[in-house]
């Protein structure tokens, strides 16, 4: 989310700017009719840039449209854009407008990236990575790997609905599968994903999503994934992981947690 505006609402700003139409009622309602100070405007526009709503080189809406969307004076918008330019997020070109001048956080800065990622975006990243990674794991896991994963699974199934125990075991289960893929680059990517999952934001997610019923359901899916791995059924493992993550995604949407 981008504060008072969601990514979808910032997209609306983009669309209405392109068609030379004043910002629609949905965005005006989001502003609640209140005046916004420069700091609030900076935070919202910066978030839109950091999360890719506006990409490098793209023109953002003119001052008058931002003023309407934020319920702020144009002088406030001008001050906010000046600060964003000083911070290296935009460049202002006389007679042309304001353009994004941001290429993303510094490489290797997991902490900074973590601040930009919503739970839903993290699940989407996992869906992009884990199914094929699990397919490789089914092909390359040793018997010792299988024994270790089964031990983790036994602990998961014995957690009796304890959210903390389940969360730690769940992270360990998926990380063990990543290791079994025997691909250092994929493992590195997944370790970054796991690091983001360990951050405080997820404590609130667990409270909403991890009901005893959901823990039982996720544990049953883990068991299915493991049994398919033990049979070396790579395609089935990939499909099961995808279904497992799709369920997690739908549960997040249902909980309105991101």
C-alpha cells in the first residue's frame, strides 16, 4: 500500500493524467478531503516510486493533479517535489515536467528491499521461484536430506496449533527444500526471501492467517509435498508447491493483511 493511496489508485492517477482528466472520485475519496503537508506528499510519492508504480524515466502527474489528489496546495506539492529531487528520486525539467530518476535500492541491501515488499508481493516472488526449485529438489535430494525433512515435518505436525512453532518449522521446511535443489544461486535467492519472512511485519500476518484450522491444512499440504519428493515425482512436487503457495496467497487476500 502507498499510505492514503494504494498502488491501484496511483495507477488511476497515471491513467487520468494521460487522458488529461482530473483525478477520479475514488482517489478524491481516499484523500478524505483533508489537506496534506509536504512530508505526507513526499512519503506517498516516494513509496509509489520505490514500489514501481512510477518507473525510471517516467513522467509523474503535474502539480495541479497531484494537488487535487492529495487535497494540498500547489505550493505544498512544489515543496515536496523539490525535496524528492534533492533526495534523488525525481528530476524536474523546466517546461517538460517531473520525471522519475530512481533505479531502485542499492544491490545487496535486503533490509531496504524488505521495507518495500508487501506480503502479497513476497508470495508472488515465492510462486515465481519455489515450484521449479522444488522440482530440482525432488531430483537431487539424498536419503539423508529426506530424513532431515521428515524430522522437520514431524515437528510441524506436532506443534498443536502453536503459531510460533509452526512458523519456524514452516520456514525450515521450505529452506530445506531449497537446499536440496543443489543450486547455489537459487538458494541465495530463497535465503533473501526467508530473511524478509522473518521481519516484524509477519507477526501481524501470522495472527490473522494462522488459525488452528489453517495450520492443520498447511501441514497436510507439507506432508503431500514430502511424500511426492520421496517418490521422486518432480512434476507432482512442483504442482503441489504451487498449489500450497496459491492457497497462502488467497489466505492473505482474505485476511486483507498487506
